[in-house]
C-alpha cells in the first residue's frame, strides 16, 4: 500500500513509464526520460514550464 502511494508522487515518462531523472539548480529544474522520449524544463523565477516530446 505504501509503495502504491509513493508511486503517485514520482514523475514518470508518459511514453515508456520510466522514472524521470531530475537535475536542478537555483534557476531551473530539468526532468528527463532516460530514453530521451520526454524532457521538462521548469524555470521557477519566470513561472515557465517547457515540455519537449520526441
């Protein structure tokens, strides 16, 4: 039950359902699929989110 609840808060690729890799610094956060299907860039100070799908 706990693992199911935890999986709801993990970001996953919409194509292959793999867990996304996360890199972040003070200006941005980048989440990307290990197979390069999906990338999401979030710029917190600008309130902008950019999504790339391949």
